[in-house]
């Protein structure tokens, strides 16, 4: 199942607007995918995956990037807050988040921590 949060951001004067649709693909299956399986799938898509681990209840302030981002929750849980779209979503193992460049987000890690696999996306 995929969920999309739609938005549009205007660029600096003279620049085009760009789509800020955030896509969430929920894991559907009995067994959660392994780190290796997620990394292999991302590599097949031409992405360069890396892992990140965060302690229980960690919080990360709002930020954005000049490139897009693909993030899988591999273990634990992480709540993603999209302040400009007035949306939040909880990622669990196997869930995938795709964000275009320029989308501001913050994160709140669940009570058991979280391990993620992520990559920049042009």
C-alpha cells in the first residue's frame, strides 16, 4: 500500500515550482525484509544505501536537503513529521519513505530505537 502526501513548493524568484509529494510504501508481507535485501533492492535502483541507527526516543529537528531521499525503516520505528504539509506518519520495519528535494521533515524515534537504510536520490 502506498500513501502520498502532496504539496508544491515555489522556488526563488524566476525558478519553477517543484513537486513536494512525499510517498510512503508500507511493507506487506509476513517476514520483514533484511538489511541485505533492502540494500540490494536500493542498489538495483541505482541508489547508494547507507545505514543509520538511533537510540530510543531520539528527536531530530526539522531539516531539508538539496537532493531527494529514500529511507527504509529496518528495525524499530520512527515517526516522520512533515511540518509544511501538516502531516505525520509512523514508519515500521520494511516501510519506505521517498521525499523529493527541499521537503522539510523532522523525526522522533520510537521507544525501542530505530535502524534505517537510506540514500540520496537525484
